[in-house]
C-alpha cells in the first residue's frame, strides 16, 4: 500500500479460555510436585513456540479498502492473497457433499 493510502487495521487476539478456578483448602494443602514434574516432562520435547501459541497468539493486519470489505463479509474465511470473492461460495454445501455434518444440518447422509 502506498504511504498515506486509506487502510484498515485489524487486530486479533487468540487466547486460551478457562473457566474460573474454584480452589478449595484441599487444593491449597495438596502437594502438586508430581503433577508439575509430569507436566514438565510432557512439555520437554515440544517446541516452545508451539507451547506459547496454545495459550496466546495475536495478529495485526493492515487492509486496503477492498480487502477490508472482503474481511468484514467473511472474517473467518478471509485470505488477503485471494482478493475479493467474486461469488458466494456454499461451504456448508461442499462439506455436505463430502458427507461432513455441519452446524446447520440435521443428520444428513453423504451424497
């Protein structure tokens, strides 16, 4: 984009969601050492970036006006390199044709 051109800023924060913890007296006095050691052992061979991204990841984009309109129309299916969709695509219909149940379906057998 040219300097000074109209642009739109998009910021996305993806965070792990947790239910509120209810900590009892038994939780406070229990020895958690074995649990912590087991957790460390499970994470020992994982990529630190992968571990971090399971808890938090953020994205920031600058969009041109055309990409902004496409993003607003379908924010979860937006890919800037694809440009503006020329027609509406029936993703649910495509998934149904493969025999995949979508959120909008009852039990529909594969075609």
